[in-house]
C-alpha cells in the first residue's frame, strides 16, 4: 500500500510539472500571444529546468544524513515559494517585463525564466531521489529509473490533458495557480516523508 501511495505522489509530481507549462502558456498569452516563438521559449525553459533539476537531484541523492535532508527541504521550499510568487505576482511581473523589454523574444524568455524556471527545477530534483528511494529498497536501478520516469511521464500526459481540456476552460488561470500551489505543498510534504522513511519500508 505504501508503494502505491508513493507512485501516486510521483504521478502528481508529473501532473504538477507539465500542467504548469499549460498554465504558463495562458499566463503569457495576453502579453506576448501564443506564436511559435513563445512556445519555443516556454518549452526550452521547462526542458532546461528538467535537465538542471535532474542533475541536481542526482547529487542530492548521494548526500548522507543531515546534508540530504537539508537539501531536500531547500528544494521543497524553493518550489513552494516560487510557485507562490507566480500565483501572487505572475501577471503583474509579466506585465512589467513586457513594458521594460520592447522585443518579444527577450521579453518572453525573461518572463519564462522569472516565473517558471525555479519551480520546475526544484520539482525536478525529486525524480532522481525517487529512483534512489526504490533502489535502496532492493529494486534494480534500471527498473527503478524506468518505473519512476515512466510513471512520472504518465503524470505529464495527464497534466497536459487535464489542464488543457478540463481545468482551463472552466477556471481562471489565477485560481488554478493557487490550486497548483496547494497541491504542491501537499505533494512535497508527502514526498519528503517518503524520502526520509527507513530503508526497510
């Protein structure tokens, strides 16, 4: 039962990441439109965050004791605080960037980096740690990696479809950003608890 809950947490982590990208596109659209260059900046920002977060998470996975717990807490707090900034001030920040930066491309890129890079990077640090969690409990590393990233990708798909076709048509983006923040708090609290449980789980 514990591992079923663990996989649900991993799925939710995937939903949070890619669903956030769809919300990001709606946040940028009133200011910069939805042309291909806007999507290029948005997707590139998320991919860079996934990459850097995964590498940082790999480093954290190999830390021991208090250093690992401290790093996990810092990443969780970074995700929550940056999501809160986006929820509270995202629209205003994009508006200020639009005014300050005349050209579309640097304006979009600056907006993506300011609002999306930190939370997605912080969330991405937990995927390698989830792999380590399973590997420490006797699962072969290759199988653990495949399961975590496969389950997380299913969450990514669910996040895109759910956000695009169910949530955005019925709720304001500002409301959904607060929902994302609340779900992130609950999900990260559960994930931290899992990652700090004894190896004998």
